[in-house]
């Protein structure tokens, strides 16, 4: 079959932002495949799926989307579940629409307020640009909400991930509802907190933090894992960052009370319903 006799092909593009949304990607693929089968005299070219954030990674910088761009030919169809699967910025969406128009690729959005949107028409393009603008506003609102939520968690002693500061331990709060996501919180560790209290008292008495650090090194004070809390570096300076992180957290939060629904990490990891893990 020559290039002139080539039948139009239909390709689907599915995207999720995190690996936890694989189920959503499967649903997108099924809906796209079902819609492509209703196109007359069109060859199904397959679904392209990837896991990446549209807010952080533009369409040209993704791993999978450029592959589908290379596969598309004039007259082909590109099917997407929702407009924000392509781009979340108005500028980026305008680029995608221009690319499809220049190459005579028909872009079909399956879900648009309960109706299908054909972006090969001028009215479809106008609506798409408007929706892309709204998606960009929504994305900015979500970003600000995340910043506010992290600030609240930090101010109230909830874990943000990473290593637990010296003097603290991570516990899991049992969710009140079975479908709710469990929260992780930092609470005082009985053994290590006595050293934090000692540091606070000595600093308040006027002793330098460096002097306290060398004293802890001479006493061979260690963390739960067995590592020295303070130790000299090759340069001869003392590394006591871990102890200062725990000290600063104590000065900021004090000693929060342990909630009644808190579960230790060891107990949580033995449960299949509540998982603690190392990061939040």
C-alpha cells in the first residue's frame, strides 16, 4: 500500500501524574479504544500512556508524548480522555492545537462537560483555549492549596517526609473513616528527648551550641540506629546538624501531646490497613 493509499490511523494518549493512578490510566485507555472503534474506515494505532506531571513537565519534554507526535500523519486522529491530559497551561495548549492544525491531525477530547469536543473545528479550538485557561487557574489554586496544607502540617507537627529529626519519632494516626488517608505525625521520642531538653537548658544558660556538640561527641551519644549524633568531619569541624534540627523543631513546636489514635510505626507496618513507611 502506498503512502497515498494509507488509511487514517487513530492513536490514544493517556497520562497520569503519579504511579498511584495506574487504575485511572487503564480507564482512559478503555474509553479511548471504545471511541476509536466507532470511527469509520480508521485503523487503530494503539494507546500511548505515561506517568508524569503536566504542570512540571511540558508536552515536548515528556518521554512518551513526542513518540505519538512522530507517529501521527496528516488525516490521523489523536484521542484524549480530557483536555488537561495534554497540557495544563493556556500557552502550551495553544502550541498543541497549532501543531495538530499544521499537520492536519484531528484532535478529539472524549470528556468535555459530558459531551465530545472535536478540536479540528474553529469553535472547538476557541472552547479548548478557554478551558486551558481555566485549567491553568485551577492548577495554580491547587499549587497554593498544597503550599498552605504543607505549612499547616509543618506548624502542627505532622510529618513531611524525609529523615525523622533527632528527639522525635514518627507515628501513624488511624483514619476516622475507612477511605481516609492516614496522617503521619512526629511525636517526642522518650529516650532522645531527654538530650533535647538538656540542650535547651544548656543553651538557655548561655553555653554555645558548638561546646554542647563536642560534649555529646566525648560522651559518644548515639542515635537509635547506632550512629554518633555528633562527630568530627575530615576538615576538623564538628558535624552536629542532626542535633540542631531536633533542637530547632523542639523550640518551634514544644512537646506536642500524643493523640489517642496514634499507632507506632512498628505496629502500623504489621497492619495491612495502615502503613507507615519511610516517607509521607
